[in-house]
C-alpha cells in the first residue's frame, strides 16, 4: 500500500536529476537539525496514523482518492528543486509541463485553443472563472443550483458580486423551469452549470441551459471540479453523456485533478474558451519577468507563487495515463461508475434502506427505512457510527426530502431534509469490494435496529 519499493525508483530518478547540475562546483548544504531528521520523521509517521484509512476500499465516504504513485514520486522529485510556476525564472521546466498538461485537459473537453492554468484547487479555479465573468458582465447576477458547491456563493461575496440559488429538481439537478422564470426577470450575467455536484454527483442539464443562453445571452460556466473526467467514460447515463458532449460550448470550465485526476491536493485547473480574457489579468512587475519575453503563467493567474511540483506530478501522470476515451485512465474511472451502480442496486433491494434516484456518476445516497424522515435521520447517524466500528467509513449528508419523493414508500416526509448515508466510490478497487462493503453496512444497520427495538 505504501509502496516502499518506490523509494528506490525515486532515488534513481533523483540521481538522474542531479546529473543535470553536475558541472556546478560542490558545496556543503547548511541544513539545521539534519541529525534529527529520522527521529522527527518517525514522530510524524506516528501522528499521521491518526487518520481514517482514506487509501483503503473500506473508506467510501468523502471525496478522498489516493494520488497515483507516479504523481507522488514526480512531486517528491520536483521538490528537490522546489520550482515556482508563477514565473519562468522560478519554474522553467515545470512551467512548460504545466502548459502541456493544460492543453491535454482542454483537449479532453474538445478545446484546441483556449487560455488556462493550474491553481490551488477548485475554489481558486471557480474564483477566477467568476472574476472573469464579473468583468465581462459587470453588475450582473450569477445563478447556480442550490445543490452547487457552496464556494460559488462564498466567492461571489468575496468578489462583491450577487449570487442567487436556483432550486433543484427531484434528481438533484438545476430546475429548468425555475431557471427560466429567473432569467425572465433579467439582470443575469452568468449561469453556473454543475457537472457533478459534490453531494450526489448530479449533472445539471447543460444542453437545455445552452438553449436558454441563445435567448437570454448569459455566460455559462461549467463547474466540473468533481465530474469533469467522466467526459472520457462511456458508462454514464444518457443525460450526463449529453451534458459532457456539449461542454465545449461553455465559456469557462473548472476541473480538479486532485479529485479524479489522481493528484495530491493543491491541483485545480481553470480554462477559458476565449484566450482574449487574458487581458483582464494584465499587470506590471518591476522584477519578475526580465529573463524571458515568453508568456509567464503568472500573467494569466490571480495566484502568485504556485508549486511547480504540482505540474510535474500531473505531467508524469498524464504521460503514464493519457486522457483518452477508452484508455487505461478512463477504464479505471468506469470501474468507479460500475461500483456505484452495484452499490445502488444492493440498496434498492435492501430491507433496511430506501434509495433516492440512481447515481449519475459514482456517488450513492440512501436513507434508513423508517416510519418518518425524522426517525430515518436519527438512525442514519447511528448506523454511520456503527459502520465505522466495523472499519467501514461512509459519509453523512443532509439532503432535500424531495429526493425521496418517488421512493419513500410508507416513510412520512415530516421534514424538508433527510439525514442520509452517502458513499463516494472513487477508487477503481471499490468495484471488487462492493459485496464486502454491503455486508458490513447490513451488519451495522441490523445492530442499530436491534438496539432500537430493545430500547422500545
């Protein structure tokens, strides 16, 4: 799991890197505390044991996916230099790598000519997209689904822009009738289409949003931070496939390589269809850009210092696993989708749980079967705790009760939301572990229900 043998590959790669600087005169590095590094690393390892087993298939809770070994190794290798991709002076090789990987990500969405760069994550990437939208649609309102990530409303506040939530339908997607009603009131500059909500993986109906753009003239920003890589797979449902097929028509896209892209944290990406938006970033610096007349990434980014190691890690990963349909990367992602469908079917057939809608990507939500939504919510939290005692780690979500409007059966929906269990099956290994995951979940549910019956 921790690939101890990879340390040898890293040592060989570090030696190869060192060859590129062999002509420099030798010097002795002045490292404070060098004699205690091993001791401190051992203490660090002990402290890091206080974590959930994010790397293991029995962790199926939040959006936590282990970086690929090649990403970890390339990141560690680049840290021997610690490049800064703000300017070519600070990251010559890694700036070139960043431009390559951004072109490859853009090509995945059908863009051959665009403007984009890596950044610290989806929050920063969405901030830049909305910042550009605000410049191009000054004073206009931003609309996003009520199931869109909370970052849009928060970012809009930072940018002093007005953001409104559009209600979602019973499938967790932006409600088109509500959207059109709001558009008819006017003053809308940007609509955020979420292609993979973080709660349920729901995909907003992008083709219909694009048709509304023809009439109302707003910008469309695709927040594909979570779901973007599913554009490569062939086993998403028809509605999601139609959305990904039209993503090239939006104005800006955000994707997070540190989610399904197998990268360490600190790696997001923002893309703009029109390269001319780069003019909005224009600034002067008295010292940063004297060494080259080429475009520096800092000239098209709101962030300044950014880790070149993140670009190196992503470059190595995309060299090993190219972003092509039906390729090795896409096939692994398809397994996550298959795992979600398999878990969903088990939940459908269970006497303990009641499902909402079928997953569009790789996130499954299910509520405890009970007399009322209130009772179901209380039991869900107890089952969550019981599952953890069996080393099965899920997540808890507070979601609209209308998601269960077609499936709740005899359960009385006595509140607007239901506390439910949520499982994110991001790892390709999850497909092989669905049976064992479900067995532990059923045991946990039986224990809780038995205890509840005895309490009565």
